[in-house]
């Protein structure tokens, strides 16, 4: 019984001390294209439309919603953490050819900052630990059983 308790405590300590199980936030910042209440952050490239150059951001890529409520919310960009860069940009699923705006949405080129919450529990990465623990307990129980003849 002491062995199984020790094994359980050791397994629990190993899983909880791993940094991938840690909960917390990290700040991310960069440039993006704001269209309405969303900021698109995956940059695709530039295009030219009648003498003006536009940065194009992926409409199917990573985007974050803008939060107007008081207080910080994880995975949202606070409205006061968006800084207009004074240029227009486009959001589309591809970089348009020169002088073609098909499918593009006009937006505002911005600099943003947000807090990303890390709440990942990657249990699949630790199946081997669980199998090792169950196998160890099984081996211990089998070794302590006495076979009567």
C-alpha cells in the first residue's frame, strides 16, 4: 500500500510541476488589420491598388475580438490597447493581384497588445506516465500475490 501511495504522489508531483500545465497569461503584441470589432493578425503580403500599397491580412487566420468592457479579459484586445497607424489595410483570404480588390475588406492598420491565457491540459502527452503508473501498480500487486498450489 505504501508503494502505491508513493507512486501516486510522485505521478501527481510530476504532472503538476510540468510548465505546460501551468495556468497564466502572456502578453502578445504586434501589427494587424482592424475591421469592425475584430483584429486580424496573420500577415499575407502587400498588394497595389491604383497607386496605393495595402498590407493584406488573412481573413481565415488568427483574429481577436475587441473588448470594450472595463477590466482585462483574456484572449481579447482591450479597446485602449489598439493604436491606429494612420493607414488602411485589407483583409482577404489571399493577396490580391495589382489593381484588383475582389473579396477584400478595407480596415485600419493597427498596433495591438493583448493577454493570452494559457489553460492547456495536454493529457495525450502524458499517456506514457499513466501507463507506467498503472503497469507499476499492477506489477506490484502481482508480485505480492501468493500462488497456492
